[in-house]
């Protein structure tokens, strides 16, 4: 979805969908409300609890093993994940995509191009022919094991790409709570005792269960993890990147997924990309492998919430699937990580909801029969006074909270 043409097609066609899924409830409902609501529709809902009992993570087998939401204070706090209550409570299924919400969900790339698994062979690359594969959209993901602080899902699926290549694969997905020592080890820093926190990781594995090797010439898959978070007017995404001349590292950012992101919503300076994540303007950007670091962050000064997403970034890998909605010259020149901000697809149109996304992908997977690959995507939410959160932002994002808030004058 990188071209302006694709954006205009989307703008023309999403109206029927937005009328079904626009939420009427404000973002920031209490976590307890979210859990009570979700239990009505998924009787097998899984709630994982952290070491202190206050941190909790909600996982839904019905909705493909998504982490629907989480809380650092399960009794009194807010839920950090966006939950699409209108769509869930309607009991309806939407034809092209069912955006149920959730702050960690598994998709499989690429989305567009000659190796896409979202377009059937030979059809035009437009909204009318774009369909999210059912195993990633409407079909449940069975629980195969559950224990203290984790739940594991597994099933076999079949996908066919635009070039008529068939993939037989097994999907395994595990959601794990992360304790304080694990959090500190992964982030490489000592965490303040006074800040409330919840952290979890999704461990996502694809296994080639077919009889043929996956080959670049006929198309490769990737593991793609996306998280929908509650947006507010003051929220800003921060993406640190590797500095250096374009002649050596290439562009810092790809910012034309839905038409070029306006300059007042995307700012690049001093080793960080700043993105206005307020759910008021539909836009997206991505960072290529030569520029990417394994962290994305967001900061909401109004709620005092700092979110950090950390993901696998194998050194030396440059082959990431390309999701451009066209026949591509470089199908393995895609981005490692992205951020999306929801908003109206066209002037006056309704939108999916008040959320933004932080996403990461594995490299393209050239798996032989019986081989598998795994991608880790970890989410950390910290909530508390600015003095407690500022050292975390400086250590991981290279910038202080006041500087983040000042970019868009929050």
C-alpha cells in the first residue's frame, strides 16, 4: 500500500466498511471494562498475570491468538490495546478485513506485489480484490498449551500467492509475560521501581510443512506482527534510526504508503523519526533494514504512558518482502518496521477507529521442507511520572520526553 494510486482506490472504497466498525466508545476505557466486554464474545479468553498480580495481558483464541489489551494496573488502570467494540459486538464479519483490534496480532507478508498472499492470482491490485487471508482474519487459533504466564497456539494453514505458489505451513504462536528481570535484560537497563509496567512478548514461528522449498523466484513469506494502541491527540511515535549518508545507507524513511505524509505529521531529525499518532490523519511510514534499529517507542504526555516495542533484527539481512500494491521491480526491498496512524480515508469519511499501530517483520523466509523460522515482537508499557519515564526514553530512543512532546507542540 505504498502508492498514491492505491490510496485513492482505498479512499473510494472503504466507506461501506467504516460504517460498520467506527467505535462509539472513547479510547481509554478501563482495563476491567475491556476484559468484561471481551469475555461476552470469547468464552475461552486467556488472561495472563505478571509477578505482582497487577500487570495483566488479555489474549483471545477466537481472534487468532491476538493480545487484545494489557494493563500495568489491572484493578484500576486503563487498557493499552485498542478494542473495536462496535465490530465485535455487531457479530458481523466484514468482507476484506475484520479489524477487531488488539495490540499484538500475527499477519503474514507480503501484502502486495507478484508474491502477495492478499491478492488472488491475476486480479488487479485494488481494494475490490484485496482480502485478508481467513486464517489471519476470521478463523480461530487453537490453544495447544497453557501455563503460568504463557499460552501457546498452533495450527496448519494453506496460502496461495499471486503467482500461484502454494504454501503449506504450520503456525505456532506463544504469548509470554515478561518479569522485571527479563525486561531489564532485554532492554539493557535498570528500570525504576516507581514506574508501573506491563510487558509481554509474542514468539511467532512459521514452519514449511510442504514438500518443496520456498524460493525467491516463486515468492517468500515473512512473519509480520502489528499492534493497535489507543491514540490520543498528544501521542507521538518515536523511531530511532542509524544515521549516515544516503549514498551509503539509502533513504531514512519510506513515507508514501497512503500518499506522502505531511511535513507537520512526520519529522526526521538528530537520529529519530517523529510521527504524529493521534488517529486524525490516515498515514503510514516504514524504515528499511539499512537504517533500522530494533526499537520503536511512543509517548502520551496526557496519560503519562511510554510504550516501547522491541523486535528481532538479524544482522546483515536485507531481504524484506515488499508490500507495494503493484507488480514490483524489487519484491525483496521492503521495510523492517512501520507505524500507521488511522484517520478518515477521504474528507468526510468515517474511519476504523482511534488507534495507531507499531509493526515489525521478519526477513523473507527461504525455508526448506521441515525448516522453521521465528520472530520475536515485544511490547513494554510504562506509566507514571515523567521523571520515572524519562531515563527509559533517553536510554532506548536517544531522546528525552520533553523533547518528544515539543516536536508537535504538546
